[in-house]
């Protein structure tokens, strides 16, 4: 026999507190409510009326004792209507994405099955060592071209773990993957506190992205390959996290909150970190909720990402800013817009002390990288809004032809432009983020806002992974080069100074003359040199010179003077190696719309000579360079 007593209002949701004892807590401004308990077959087991004696403030709470309810499910009844707990750990009848089940009784598990984490824990990778990769769980493997067994699910991601590891990414960012309301299943989401309906006048066919009302504590059932209502489908998410962690890959969850209280936001993040071992959250929430999360000691080692952080919080650098500033600047510089060089230099070195920055050229809300160089206008007709939705200012360039082209010169130019963009991303300070599929030239047909498109348009086309294997190999090469050269991903911002007196600043800028950056409005080319001495041994180190020429004409850039026993070697180029000519170690001639990376090794004896010359210059008051 089940007995009921007043519970703990400070523990929201449903929790098992002893072998056959369970606490329930639910906020509501009504005077009465009912707690309904169902067996695993959705048969009503018992009903408990809750009156004011079970309330503390506006929170109903009760304890049920005397019977094992581990497999049971529950919901509340308010004004005669069943309502799902906002803290629900699972939600039934949501297993079909974009499909409303005929049985509309939505229930939640009281207790989840035990899961063996085998000692797993969040990885806590520093931002400066991270490479982000952003995906939509369903879209990542839903296409028939993905080649996985469990398409469009968390299990589908686990089938791609080897691919992700070989690509070189360290952090997987998931677009909303909790139980969001993609087809307006839950009318209570769209009513205000007076009970007035507040849904959009025109209902979209499906909210594919998931930035909408949700049950934030429950993984999305339709993203699981386990479809039975009697099964604990949350284990699939946990298995995914555990396998990704074993392969050195973090998991970041995007979370969108609208009307939720700061307390619920904090409870939600803590829950996912402790119960699902996620490594961080990308938050869309109000300022008060953001501040509470940032200062919470439980989350002090959890990545907390939002649009902008303006100060130190917590005991470590666990916050990061995520905005379009980098993207807009790089896009304009990439296509050769006037007066962009100064801004480009600034974003490549931006690496503030108080919070990390997440850099990206493309993201879910905009063109893919392929579309960025293939379309000058958005093509969102399929969204049903007469192409009025989506961003109008994309800073894109179609390389001469709108949309797909078979012209060899157009195709080659587009590939070069994509590689230019990827080089700018990977060789800038901060944490780079790759939009999933950009590494194999995935396209959305010019749609820059497919928020309501659940089809091959918004799913990744894995056939491109074979057709564009050269681009994928190029991305792998960039990631490996960045990883193997610490100077390209330092913890602190480079200062363009030479405090160790090695003769070269940590970072320097070069135009037609060495050591002189020329940022006039008409210039579209620059040489940026990084000195590896500031990231390693003083006995021998590398100079990394990156030449960017986004002009439609060839240009020469000056190379700083290096010891006679050293020489410049071109190791990466967005075009052909023949597009870059080093002339007598003094200048480099770079073809139009081309980026190149060159290396020069400064060996031990040369280092001593350089330091000696530096000291002599100080004594004589001279400082000869180049």
C-alpha cells in the first residue's frame, strides 16, 4: 500500500530517496492539483489529490512510500488536464520526430535505470587546445548516405566516432538535443500566466532546430534508436558521451531557455553535468541565469558559453564568448571587400584573459561554407515565408556564378576560397569551430535558415565525404598543424613584443616591407609571422609565416631576415604550391586569392647569434630589422 505525506519542496522533480520512498515537487499557482501514478504499461495505478496542505509557497511537494515505483511513470493533473513535470527525466509519446502519437498521454519515468559509467568524467580540455565541431543530432546521420545503422540518433553519432577522431576535433557541440516541442504537442507551453494562448499565428510544419519550448531535463526521445516506451532511452545518450570521452572528445549541449526561472536553468545544467557527464553548455538565457551559472561552484570547471562575457567568474577560465564578430570580418576579408585588413588582424589575435572566444566562419544560422562561396543571395523559398526569413547580409561571394557550376575555373576558385576561410579560422587565436559537413563541402542549396526543413536539404550529405576527400584531408592537415605548433594556440594573447630578446616578436605583421603592416583601405594582403620561441625551447624553434592575399591580383610580401643556415619552406597552400614563390628568402610572391604557410627553423647556434646581435643593438641604441 502506498502512503503519502508532505515532501521536500527544495527538490524539484521526482527523486528516489530510499528503497521504496519517492519525493515529488512541482511549482504551480493553483490551490489544488493531482499526482497521477501509472505502471509501465500506462495503466493508472493510483491518484493523489494535493491541496494547500502540501504547498510551500507555490510549490506542491509530497512523499510516496511503501511500494517500489522504479518502473512507474507519472504526470500531474491541473484543472482536469494532464501536465508533464518541467523537471521530467523522460517524456513518452515523442519517439517520432515531427509525428504526434495517437496516444496523447505524456508521462515521465520516476526513476532512470542505473548506468555504469566505468569511471568516466568530463574531460575539462582547455579552450586553447580545443577544436569545436557543431552538428544537429538528427541531421548528422539521418541521410541514407550516412552509412550508419541507427540514422539520425545518438547511436548514429557513436557510429561516426572514428570519423570524428580521425578528423581531429576535440569537442562536439550539439544543437538542442533535449525534448523540445517541434510540432506544438504541448499547448501549456504557449499560454501565459493568465492562461491565454500565445502560440504563433502560423504554425510551422516542424521546428527542426529546436530553439523553442522544451522539457530540458529529458534527452530527445526521437533522437534515440530505442523506441519502446518501457525502455530507458536515456542510456543511449550516456553511451554516446562515454564513448566520445574514451576517444578524447568532449560534448557541449546547446540550451535555449525562454520563460524559465534562473533556478530552473541552474538545476538543468547541474543535472546534465552530473547525470550525463557533459563537458559544457552553450546557453541562450537571461542575464541573471547566466550570472548564476557562471558563478556556481558546481560548474566552476564546466564550459559555460554564451554571446558575451565581460569579466572573470569562477576559479578557472571556463567561460567563452560566442558571436558573429569573427565570422563577419573574415567573410568580408575573404571576398576582398575594401578596408577590412585592420579588423582582420584584430580578430586573428583576439584572445582575452577573462574568457575564451569561439571563432567560426559558418554556423547553423547561415550559409554552409560551400554555399558561402556559391551564393550571393539566400534561397529560402522552401521555408514557406516567401524568402523573407533568414539573414540578408551574408557577406558571401558566388565566385561568378549563382549556385552550382561545372565550370572548372569556378569550381577551383570556390575550393580555394573555402580553404582560405579554413586557414583563417585555424590559424587565428581563440577556439575554432567547424560547422559539421563543411569539411566535405556540404551544401543546403543556398538556404541560410533551414529551421523548419527536415529533409536531405538540412541533413548532411555523406556522399560528399567521398567526392570532396581532398577538402577533408586539407582540414585534417590544418588541425594537425595547429595542434603541433603551440604558438598558434596559446593560453594568453600575443602582444607583438620580444620580451625574451630573441630578435623576433611573438607575432608580427609584414607588408611590402618587413616589420611594417600596411592597413590602408585598399590593401587586401598581409604576412603574419609567429615566433615559436614563445611556446617552446630556446635552443631551436620555428618561425611560422602565413601569407594572406585576398586581392584579385598577385602581390609580394616581405619576409623578415633569418640566419644564413635557415630557409623558408612552403608547407600549406590554399591553391597549388606553384602559386607561392619565395625569392631569395627576402620576399614571397603570392598568387591572387591565395593563402600560404611557410616555415623557417632557427637552430641553436643561430639562436645564440641572434641573441648576441640583439644585445649589441641594445648597447648601440640601434635596432636593425629585416
